[in-house]
């Protein structure tokens, strides 16, 4: 093997390791979250005031 092929293989291996780390990290973070009934991820659910229905009906008419 030449030095050029070794450098190319090393660069490819490093890129593959970085991509694998970027994919696995969020999966590991999700496993460590202990969410129950009292904890929300995002904003707390609120009652809708019906504006979405009005927009939906008006868009269907046009």
C-alpha cells in the first residue's frame, strides 16, 4: 500500500466514525431522559381556541 492509499483510508475511517457518532448520540440522550406524567418535552399542552378550524374551513372554500 502506498502512503496515499493509507491517508485516504484513514480519512474515510474518521468520517465514518464522526457520522456514526452523530447518529448514535441523540439515541443515547433519549434513553437517559426519564419522562413521566409530570414532565413534558416541549411546551405544555393547552386547549385549542378553534382558530385552526376556522382557517381550515376558509381555505377549503377558496
